[in-house]
């Protein structure tokens, strides 16, 4: 025999190694495909969470705007209420001033009348 040939036993060993390497690659491919599938599911979940967070942010912005509008309305109503509450005090002050003016006018008129009556008698 020529030295270029291999024995049946060497061929069988080589075939077993190739088959084992093919099986190892198939197992590795299955494992990698499983990991890729899991990653794809995780990415879908993350995308769903991202969309939910974006919606929640928009809702919170809308709620903040509504709260600010309510705050402005409350401030306007408080200032209106303050003005309404102050009106009786203003009316009371005006009434007091009218009474004081009337009394002062009466007293001054009486004094002038008494002085004139004394002068003319």
C-alpha cells in the first residue's frame, strides 16, 4: 500500500469527530437561537414599557396643565371672594363717615345758631 491512504479505523474516527463537531454546532445553534428568541421577547416587553412610560408622561403633563389651570381659577376666585368680603367693611366705613359728618354738621350748626341767637338778642 501507498502511504497516502488512511485506514478504515482512522476514517471512522475522523467521521465520528466530524459528526460530534456537527452535533456540537447544532446544539450551539439551538442554544443561540433560544437566546435570540428570549432577547426578542425582552425587546418587545421593553418596547411596550417604553410606550407605556411615554403615555404616562403625556398624561402627567396634561394633569399638570389641568392642575395649573385649576390653581389659577382658585386664585381668581379667592381674589373675588376677598373683594366681596371687603365690601361690607367699605360700606360700614362710608356709613360711619356719613354719621360722623352729620353729627359734626349738626353740632357746628347748633353752635352757629346759638352764637347767632346770642348776638341777635
